[in-house]
C-alpha cells in the first residue's frame, strides 16, 4: 500500500491518501481519521459515511475541507 502525504504552505501534514493494490484510494486527515474513499472501477468518491461526493477522484478536496 502506497501512501502520499498532503502538506500545507508550512509543510505541515494535513492528510494522506493511501492507494491499495486494486487501485482503491482512502483519504485520511492528519489525525488518521478516515475521510473518504475513491473507487476507480466506479469512478466515484464517497465520504466517511459512504455517501457519494461526486464522480472522479475528489479525495484531496475532502482533506482540504477537513482543515478549515
């Protein structure tokens, strides 16, 4: 599982995106709380409550929303 870290302007980690072997990605905030997931098979992003946020990969927007 590969992990990509997202950082703010001061290089503080604000979240991460983990990519599984099947391509599914999970977004987590800086405290490692699950924010949502992206499934490339369906091309849908879902939030932590499994509600559809939209089509395409929108995980970075979920992470930025959690910062504010």
